[in-house]
């Protein structure tokens, strides 16, 4: 099934009959006589008509989503998000009109609507034309809106260039959202991002302010001699998460000096060798 067909199937299964009937009828009307006004009214009514509960999915549903659109994570969507994306796809999806329409919608949307529009990015027609919209979206300081693009969303890793990607990762640290839900975080790591993050960590440290230990996930492979010194300091930290992050960063580094430094933390080294410590399970509680 295509993503839109899966959304219809899941919503039919979860919603009571009257709300789903409204959604089905509205989608049909948009397909027959598309108009900006009709679409905007439907989008504005979706949460009130259908509710904001989480979309309830089974493991098989998540597998079907991955088959329909690799990287799509609808298990993090809500009912109103799902409906709004469906409504957008029901209208005129010719690329030029779609870009103009969603750009206008994002300029006037409230937070819940923005979250839906941005979460839908990987499903829209000709998604490469929406990079400017997405990069504008990650400039927000509203964590929930930023996370709609950055978290559990394959769009940035597929379409952002390195400069856009690096700014998004750095912005995540600025506004205090975690890095681990960012799709493609490891694959898109690059030397310039590592430099930016290490500079950021030094500035925070100099100002006696903390920094998320997840930062080192993007830097380990690119540590130079000076940066290895920064990591060594964190290996001796009183904070267990900083020590774990330092050990992981040193483990990632190809520099032989990193392996020597890691010998200073035999307990963490043992956890690494046993597979009990990895970035996949590294989710600091802060």
C-alpha cells in the first residue's frame, strides 16, 4: 500500500464511525473539487473533529510503513497529524502548486498544524522542492515544531546539504532537544560538524555551563590531538553520562592515542567490549 492508503486504513480502524465518515467525505470532496478555501477549512477542523490521540500502530503496521516509504516513522504521529497529511495529499498535488500551498499554510499555521505539515515532509510530492521550507522550519525555537522536522523524520538526512544539516544538529543542542532521535545522525557526521560541536562545547565549558554529552556522538571519528584532550577531561567527569560519552567517542576515534586514553577507564572499556555500552542505547536522562 501507498502511505496515504495506510493512513486511511489505520484511521478507519482507530476512529469511531462518525469522525471517520467526516474525514472520508472531506477527502472525497477535495479530490472532486479542490480549492484552497475548502482545504484550509478542513485542515483547521481536523483536530476538533478527530481528536489528538496518538496513532495506535502494531509492529506489522510499522513494517508496512517502512516498506511503503523507507524511513517513515508514523508510530510517532497523532490522529490529527495523520488526517492533516491525508487532506494535503487529497488536494492538488502538482509540484508547483503544492509547494506554494504548503508554504502559505506554514506561514499562518498554529503549532499543532505546523507539526503535522513538517512531519509529513517525506510523503509529499517532489520533496526536494521543499528544502527551503524545511530549513526555515528548523530555525524555530519551539522545540515541538523543530522536532517535527528533526526527529524520527528521514527528510533532513535525505535532502539537507552538509551546511543545512550541521546547523540543524547544532540548533538541537541550542534549544535542548536530544540528538538520538535524529534519523541519519551517524551517517551524516562530518568533520565540519565535529569542529562546530567541539567549539560549542568549549564555549559552554568556559562559561561554566553544561552541554549534552550526546554532542560527542558526532565528533568521535574526527577528534584531533586538542579535541582528544577535551574528551579526556570528560572521561574523568563526576557525571556518568559524560564519562560514557567520552568512552564512546574515544572508541569511535581511529587515532591510536584515543585507545591509550580509553585504558584510563577499564570499567567502561569492559562495557564497550561486551556490547553493553553503545550509542544506540545512549540516552542520557537530562
